[in-house]
C-alpha cells in the first residue's frame, strides 16, 4: 500500500475518491504481463476419486470433530506431514464433503507443503503473485470498495475466473496475531439449498461472468507488483455439479462475479445484490476459524467461499497458500442438491426399516 496517495483521484462530481480508468492510468496501460493467458486443459484425475468412502486409513489416526452441521471439520491427532498417499486421498474426499478441514500445531514447512500439495494436481502460480501466496490482509471489503473496483475483502472462491479454476487450497499460518484475522467459509452446497425452488430453477441454467480485471487493475494501481497474466473474463455455470460428490453448488461469489451472461444489466445487478446478501447472511452454512501459528486449513473452492474477517489486529499475519487447478466447471441438470440427497437417503432408510 506504499503508493496509496498516488492513486487517489477525487471525483469533481461526487467528491468521492475514484480509480483512474485503465486507459488513462499509466501503470495499468503500460503493464505487459510476462506470461500468456492459460489455455483450457484436462487436469489429472481428482485424488478424491481414489478414496475409500469410509476413509478408514485416515480415521485410523485422526479424530473428526465437526464444527457445524453444514461445513467445517477439525482433524485432531494428526500431522499432515506424516500422511501417506491413501490418507491424503481420503482427506481430499473429506474436504469435498465438509468444504473445509482444519488442523492445529502442524510441523509442515513450505517445502513439504508444496510437495504434499503436488499430490493433488498442478500447482497454480497465482496470476498476480509468486509460486506460493503470502497473505496479510487487513482489508475491509466495505472500506476498500470506496477506492477500488475490486472487493478484495469479500467472499470468493480462489481465482474463480480461471478457465480451470482451483479445486483445493491449503493455507498455513506462519505468523499470526493473538486476536483478529479470522477467516470465514460458507458452504455453496448449503447456500444453494437455502434458496426457494423457484429461484433454484432460475439460477440453474445461468452462467456467471467471473472476471480478474478488477483484481488486475487494483493490483497494478495500488499494490505495485505486476500481474503475471493478462486479465480474463470467464463464463461458468451459476450452479455447478461437483464432480466427486455429484452435488449441486452455487457458483457465484461477490469477489469475482460481475454479472450473468443471459441477463440484462439491471436484472443481473439485482440478482448479484440478492446473492451477496444471501451469502453474507448464511449463518447456518458458515464457519469461522480462529488461527494460531501452525494452524492449517484445506478447502474445496468448488463448494465453498471464504474471506478474511476485517479488523485492525496488532502484529504480523503471514500465511502460505498452495492451490491446484481443477476441471472446467460443468452443470448436470440431473444432479441433486445436498438436501435432496439427504431426503432421498432418509426415505430409502425408512423403506429399509419397513422391509426389515
Ligand atoms: O488470509 C486468509 O485468511 C485467506 C486469504 C485468502 O483469501 C486466500 O488465501 O485465499
Ligand atoms: Fe482466497
């Protein structure tokens, strides 16, 4: 934020600070990204497909403590650095099902974290940063909206604008304040189920426009470090089918989605407004995690959103994030939602009881 002053431009009409249009902003206009855009590709098969559904190898050592009904599990008695490939596959499946899985007091180093995460696929070199991400966010999405177009402190799925957006992310805290800097996740399975049937049917066929443009401009304008790849707009299904669980998940996030391809602008804005409200008020599909040095979270970007809770904490906050590219999102209209599956399974159980 060193050059915060340099980008301040007060609108003569409103009196509010505004970001210069890219065309007139020398830093944005003159930036030549060192890498070309990424081409679509077929990633290696998701490791969760190889897992024993009962996860016996993982649960032979780890104790599962669920934090809420909908999302979030702590695994106790386990060091990630000690897990073998079978257990890592089972962990992937658990992350697909629970959205985010947490660990305390881990002895992982950055080197080991990178090695471990390569088991899950091809590591994303973030379009804006180096090989792994260093995080230290104090941003309030409400505050930052007043001077940049990118709501960087808001709920998002990591780099959801990619053609092959990430499956898994793992964040490990190396430095952390005693209080503040918590991260929150919401379940996109749960958020979808919380909609009315009519609204679900409306969203089912739509495509959300995910963009990196606002992030791209903001990084160049405010942060100085140049994005590695050109900005991209990608249309992804507004509701996607999770390839492993086969469940429907909402695939819209306020951090990167700017509209819907099939809607008119005003319609689109209202739907986005409503969904932002829906996501922010989802306390039954929400989990908030208090970090400490050595804590780790691994999440599935296909069925969760997350954001750092804003605040003015004391001291440093530094984490290392590794992320792998996933499949191109798709929507299968015959797939079921999590609540529908639960109902179906319960009715099957009831029939089982009757037959017995
Ligand atoms: O710093 C955090 O808690 C999360 C930041 C974030 O969005 C990420 O690492 O993907
Ligand atoms: Fe993130």
